[in-house]
């Protein structure tokens, strides 16, 4: 004889208990909360737009220095004074075209002169110097001015960063406008691939504009050569933008 396991009948009160709605409601709420960040991120697009404007420099900032050394300070100062006087005379015909022209006052100091064997020495020499600086908006005068500086023994250096455009601010705004247009075009392309449209701008950061170093065909540096031509420069700007996707 096989005995079947005894099954207890459910308590009548247990059959009357209504199923709780807290479980499904809580699960739905948690699911909704979990979906919120995904929906927000899916409705935004962050990207970087870039723009550039190429131009030919039409201006330059220049400076030339007269320097003389002599054991006698008065003699060194007089040598510099003569150099500067000759410079003013040789460049008088272009003086009205040299903007922000300034002749710095004469500076005078002494420096020790080491002995021949390299040991310290009490002997000193006076060093006199004076610098002239200005802005040139007509680069046709660049080589004539360099020739006069070379003939008078004035010291100078040229580097590409000294050359710029007289309407630099307008060029920077053009580059910035191109960067914004580029960002908008990228947004429209990506949105179209997602079956959406590019909406309003939520945030934007302007990263600024700058001039990369240009290429000079010939530089008047230590070789005292004339500048044959000044290469073009680029002003570049970039923006970081977050768009809404509709």
C-alpha cells in the first residue's frame, strides 16, 4: 500500500488576500529612472567645429638696437648717440610711415671683463645701448630700412611672428564664423544619419584664434640678407558645441 503525501488545504483567509500592486509599480518606476539618462544623452550631440582663413601679411613690428662698449662710459654713450643720429637722418624720408615710433632712452651699465686665463678680474667695461621700435604697414619699405640698419651696424632679428595683417580682428571673426558653420554642418550630417534633425544650441565654447608660424622665403637674420618674400599665414579658430537633436 502506497501512502500519498498529505497536502494541506490553503487557509481560507489566504485565498481572500488581494495581490499587491507595489511590486509592478516599483519595478516600472525603477525602469523609468534607468531610462532617463539614456533618453537625455540620445537627444544631444557634442562636437568640435574648425575654421581657417589664409591671408598675406601686410604689416610688421620692427626694432633695431645700437650698442657700444668702451672702458670709458662717456665714449660708449657717444658712439651710440652717433649711430642713432645717423639712423634718424637716413630714415627721415620714411618717418611719417613708421607708426608708434619710439626711441628708447639710452641705457648704460658696466660688465666685468674676464682675464685671458678665465680667472676673475676687477677690470670692467661700459656698455651703452639704445633701441628704436615701430610698426610698419607698408612692407615695401622693409628692405630699405634693413639696408640702412645694416650699413649703420644696428643689431636686429626678424622672425615670422613679427608679421601680421592690419585687419587682424576681422580675419579672426571670419575664422570663428567658419568654425561655427562647420559645427552646424557636422551636426546636420550626423542627425540625418540618425533620422533626426539638428536643433538648438545648448552650450558652446569658443576656443579662440591664432596665427601659426608662416614660411618666409628668406629671412634677414645673422646673414644680413634682404627679405625676398613673406609667406602666407593662417588664422584658425575652433568651437566646442552641444546641439539638441529633434
